[in-house]
């Protein structure tokens, strides 16, 4: 980070405590000084500019804010940013490699697994984590695994197809 | 050598979506993703009560919180003559309440602060003193003698009636009923629902004092209508207003109306001369923005013993909440309700409709629906099943007896619509074959012997999509045409802009396919842009399945204008007269010498480098398209279910959809639309509704109480197609985005009703929650879902 110029915010009111946190986001250590009440989703979006993580329902139901916390899907709209101090977070921006898309991303495009795109980052991250624990799932297992992520556009059928297609591709890669 | 149209991504190609490239990388650009320098954040304080007089508002403590820049109340708005705003249905709506609150969740005050957390804190520090008033939560209460007057702000409004409206032939319908062998009746409530896109509403208003220009980033399906509305409401010159609708996280009708939050953020930005962002939380979205449905339908059908329908009589009582803010064609007070029964040949019909105010959020938006056709077709198909049962005629056969036949088009419906094409009987046959109708009836009879309850439900309908021709369709007097502008660059690449606005429908992909079809320019060479009123041509936006029928037609027409000019350039390049030139996809050639030709790309280069005398340089144009008629897709949805008699739980065994939406531009996207629509249909039938208790508390103010189906509950769907091209659309396409939401619910409900047939239950109101089905099964009476609900029962 450049130190050429940084605007210093006005002194916080004395009764507002702040905490310094360091979170590994998409493989990069990011440090921030934050109020303890700041939600992880807001730190990622507004603090770190990673707007691929969306916020939807505020009640952990819709899953558009899903990120991977040490590899496990969590709803970042109901986790405090301070809870992520010292942990690894993967967001949609970290899903693709330097030159190529993750098979889950490719499959969502190939199988028309998205329409408005708002649920897609959370849906893909849930799928990625799921396929790491269950590389050869049945359709029912995929549907159950995705049941914490809502989609209003697709009717899920193509999302399920996308996850099954990604599973096949990942198995192919693992076999090589 | 002719171009392969599928290879260049033309008509009929299941082209992968262009917009996905950013969405799968998390690089979408939704309103909340936009950050402007110096931007402040706005929060809204909402009323906890459904009906109350405001005695006082004390904002002192809110102002005292560090980081608070502005606190606005109704008084602030009134000082700028903005306390009230016009709705899209010639009513008025409070921006911030001044006199009283009229529904739970109504906007009372706003705080603008350095960050959203401070703004929320400050909202909680505002003290409002209310004097509670009696609450009305349904039309029956609203119409009762002595009911409290909700809209006492309006002169000459002496009761809670919004409108009384009628259409059809009353005398002819009376004669049909006098001649009937049998009269079938049905009453039901189509419950209040919320479109609930996952992205809530929001805006960033950015007023620049130096240029006097107001830029507003906004979640809107109809940016040009918003620009017109802002010009009228805020009294700003229209050319100084720029509305930008960036990526939308779904819309479904929720993002058509003008909401108080938009207006408040605009005033705040004008007062503070800084960008002001307002992002609604989910509860705010669910309790205050455009609801849908909430209508009581009563009807009867005059029948001849042999199954012929002689006439239909209908009455509707619709609950519009506290402000009449439907976005719908101004001529028709209850939307296109009178498109009901359009696929059946019915000699006479009459509809009366009454709208009322209640203490609920303003409702009546077209939720994935072409203005009330969802309610119209649901009632139609529930009534058809009830009538077939009353006559003892097979439900498929009853439909076949009454369908408009293929050789009867164009057909004038009893309510005056002109349907122009379709193969209704064929669609039904395809559906029955796919579901295995006769087999299923045998299985059902077999299962009944073991006490198992199987049922099959059919829903067939044609609906009017793509409003609409300017003779009949306008919103606030603005005719419902649409537009496209196409610029072909010198290397044959192009940019297309339209007045529509995609919310996930994939316009960036499909509009380019229409250009490819008309001009032979590969779809990958065409950029599509929408949603910015400074650059896009004027259009009425995307809702009511109007994009393909209207804007899509404009894309074809502007492409043809480009082709006409390219023909002149080709004649010049080939040194022959225009009359001697023929067109094939992507290329003009000399009729007598087909080897001599020039491609569309060569014509484009000539438009900038080798223009004949007398011809204007450049290769760009625009088209405004006023459709001659609506488009009339047809759908046949068939569901089979099993009901558990011990619990009332029902499971979908199979769901088959046969859609005839004419020519399919991108079959992959069409099927995606159908599956999404079927899921919303299943949602309505099974779980999704918003109701109210007697105090007007909204039950369903978050996703824990307002149930949306997940991948786990949602059944699988089997899709089929029949293609009857639209006779008047330039490429033969019809609307499709809403057919399944419109026609689907009746298939599920009819299936459950079929499973429990014979116990004297005529109706269970949606959603068919297990407790409702169980109540019907065990107590053998109809089950109503009308509010108020008793909270202690839940």
C-alpha cells in the first residue's frame, strides 16, 4: 500500500472503541482499524472495495453475502469483522486463478446458472466448498447443499446443473 | 457462401451470456457497489404503527450525534413542496409523513450521515409521538359503514374507494346466464405477495451545484419514466436530470414505482451538495415497497350441459394499500384483468372491479406479470376446473371444447382483446402426452384404493404481453412504445442502445442476436447498453414482458434501417443500381453475378471512407416502435402431486411446461425465464405470502417469516415447446418472461384440489400451507387466507 498520502479520519468520539484487525483476504494480508460492531460483509465491501460480496436479507437467510471462512461457507452479513481477525477469507474475487476461471465459474456460465447475478458469488462459493467435501454428489445432495442460498431468477435447476458440471470437471482435473 | 446464423450468434442460437463475464467474477456493478467522492449515507425512520396521527417529532438527539449531516422530516420536504408526490396512477403518496401515517413501515424521517451505521443510530434517536387510529387491513373493513377514512388528505374523498370500474357486455352476459343449464361459482383471495428481488431498492443522488446537473444512480426498471417523474416532482429541467440504472439484482416489478427513498435522497443531495446514498434494508423493502396481488375474486360461469361456456361474470375487490401507486396503463383501472378467459371462445362476459384503500403498504404492482393478468389467469383456470367438475366432464376435454380453434384467428375476446395466433389444442396435447395423462389417471385410481391422494392440475392460458399500442396503452399519458439506436462503426463493429432495462433477462446477449439476424454482424461484435437516460433513447423500460415484443422489435427495425442504407453503399461499391442487388445474411451481391458482392462490414467502412455523392456519411440510426397489438403467447402447465392425508403436506411428483412464445431468440435464455417463472408459481402456491394481523402489523417482514423456496423445496421441471410465430412482430417473437408465473400457480392448486376432490371443498386459498390443506381435509370446508390473521394461531 502506498504511503504517499492517506486521509486521516476525524478523531472518533472518545466512547467509540476501535480494534485493529488483520485478515487474510484472497491470499493477501489486509489490516484495518474498525469499530467492533462492523460486520464482515461491510468491511469487505466498503473497507476493502471487494463488492462482489453482496448484502441481501440481513438475517442469514439469502446467502448473497456468503464467503469462505478458513474454507467454510459463512454468511458475512451476520459475522463481525473482528471475528475474522487472523483468519482466511475467500471472496468471489479470489475464486479465479491468475489466468483462468475456476471450474465452478465456467460451469455457471455454460449452464446458464445465473440471470441477475446477485446471488451468484455466494452460490458459487457455497458450491466450491461443497464440492471439496463431496466431489461426486447426487442432484439431491447438491440441492441440499445449496439450500442456504436463495435465487429468485433461475428456479435453481440450471444452478444444480452447473454444480454437477463443475463437479465432473473438477474430478477430471483431480484425475490428471 | 451464406453465413451460418447460429455460428454468428443469430436468431435461435443458445449463445452464452455476455453479462455473465462480469457477474461470475464478482464484477457486477449494482447501485450499492458504486462509491462517489464525498458520498454520504441516508437511512429512513419508518412508522411502527399502521394508522396513527403524528403528534410530534423530536430530532434533537439525532442532530447531536457526531457525523450526522442532516435530519429531514415531512416538514423539511414540505418546505420544498415535496411532502407528497404523484404516483404512476394519478394518486398522491406521502414522501415523508406530515399529518399521519397510513401503513406500518411508512417513511417518517431521514438521517444523512458520514456512514450508514451513524445514520441508523441517529434514526433510533428520533422520538416520534403517535396517536393510534383504528386500522383497516382488508376491503371488507374498508367498505363497512362508518369505516375510518384513510385518505383524509384528499379533497372530495369521502370513503375508502379508489375506483369503481366495469368492462364487458352486461346485458349479453345476463342473457347467457338466463339460458344456462348449469351455473358454476367460485370465490377466492389471491394473497398479497412481494416480488422480493434479492437486491433491495436504493439510489445515489448526486447534485452538482456547479453544473446544476442531478445524476441519480437508481434501482429502476424504467429509468426514462423516472426522469420524467423527477422533472415533474422536483421541478428540475429534464435535460439536467440523468438517471442511471446500473446492474439490477432482480426486479420482478418491484423496481418500477417511484419510492419516497429516491425522492428523499435527491432532496438531501440538493441541500447538502454532496452525493447521498440510500440503500434500503430487507425489512424496509418488504414492508414498504410495491406489493402485488391482494385481490378478492368472485365469479360465475354460465354453462351448457355439453360443456360449452356461454358466459362469465366476475367481480374483483382489490386492496391497494394506503396510496394507489400501481404502475399500469392508465385506461384500465384493474390492469388487464379483462384478458381473463382469452384462450376460450366465450360469447359474453362482464367484469366489475372495485379498488379500496387500506392501512397497508401501497400495492398492486405487476409482480412478474403484465398488469393483473396473474390474478386473471389464476381465477380463469381455477374456475375452469370447478366448472368441469360441476359438469362431470374431464378437465382436459372441457378445455378442448372451449378453446379458440387454430382457424378462428384473429379472434375478438368477449372483453374486446384481439388474439391473433396460437395452437392451443396442440400445446395441450403435447403437455398431456408428456405428463402421461391417461396413465396418471389410472395410477390415481389405483392409489385411491390404498387411501393415497394423487392429483393432477392443468393450467392453460394465453396472456397479453408487450404493452402496447399507443391507441390504448400509456402511463401518465406517455405512450408505451419503445426504442433502439444502432451505431455501426467503420470496422463493422457496433453499439446498440435501447429504452428497455435488463434485470437479469440477458438483453446484452439477446439484442445483439437480433442485430446479427438482421445484419449478419456477429453478435460478439455488438455492444449493448441500457439504463442511462443521457445516452439511451427514450423508452418505457422493462416490465410486463414488454422488452422483446416492443424494444426487441425496435432493434429489428433499426437494423433494417441500417441495412437499407448499407444497400445504397453496396450499390456504390459494386457500381450497379440498388435494384440489381440482393441481400443474404451479412452480404449484398449482384443478382446477375452472385460472386460479386460486398459484406456488411465493407459497407460500414465505405460509410466513413467512400461515400457516394448525395449520401450522408455514417451508418447509424434509431427506431421507435409502436406495436400494432399485444403479443399472445400460450402456455400449458400440468402438475401432478401427492397429498399426505395425515399432515396436509403435498409433494410435486412431476411438472410439465409447454410454452408457445413464438420464435425464440435465445432458447437457453427462454428456458431460463420459464424455469424461474415456474419456481415463483410454485412459491405462490406453496408458501410465499405476506399477511397482516388486526393491528396492521406486516407478517412477513423478513426472510425468516416471508418464505421463499430454496433449491431443496423447488421441484424439477420438464420443458416443451410449440412455435406459432407472432404475426405482427418483426421476427415473430412473443413475450415469455412472465408466462410461467402467471399460468403456473393454478396448475399446482388445481392438482391439490384434484387430489382432495369429492369431499365438498371448493377452494383453499393460496398458499396451500399444510395446515390449510389439513383443515380442508379434516373439516371439509373451504379455507380462506384473508387477513387479518390471528397471531396466536401461528
